[in-house]
C-alpha cells in the first residue's frame, strides 16, 4: 500500500506540473497575440516580428524571429520569458517620437503603447488563459 500511495502522489505531481506548463504557455501565447493585435499595420513587418525569448536566449534579428508558437512549445512554468520586437522602429511606435530624424524629417508622433497596454491587461489575460486550460483539462477553473 505505501508504494501505491507513493506512485499515486508522483502521478498527481507530474499532472500538476504539466497543467502548470500548459497554463504558462497559454498565458504567453495570449499575451503575444494581444500585443500583436494592438500593433498598427502598414506593411505588417512590425506585427510579424513580435516573438518570445526564453530565459537567456539571445534576442533574434529583425526578420529572423522564430514564430512565438514554436518558442512556446519549449517553455515551462518558472522560465523567464520576454515578449520582444527587434525591429528598429518598434520603440518609436511604442513610445512615440518628437523631433527630427536622421533624414531631417520632423515628427510629433504619439506612442501607441502596445506593450504597455498588454502589461496592464496581464491579470485578465492570465485569468482567462488559466481558466481555458483548466476547462480543457476538465478541472473547472471557474471564478467564485
């Protein structure tokens, strides 16, 4: 009997770890999709370059970013992730720009705040993602 209990506890622990990983992956995917949805589109290049960097992986070059879904497959609960956009002008779109650029053009461009809005929405993004994972796993997850 003690051996059976030990095996049951180990199985429960493994299942809980798997659910934690799935929840973390769902939160990451929903967050990157949220920031993408807020990104203005002219050519689509800026929106297409949002990705996720895991732990201490290097930030990729613009145009060579891995698809977020590919990175997410490898993340686990407890990993440190960054949602990044390595495009040179991403910072100007996020925070705005007032002044003259290197070509002598004058700008008074307000920021769009895609990443800032996503950070502000993270509690709700996380709540919905966890709720969805729990429902998919047959664990309920409703709010009470």
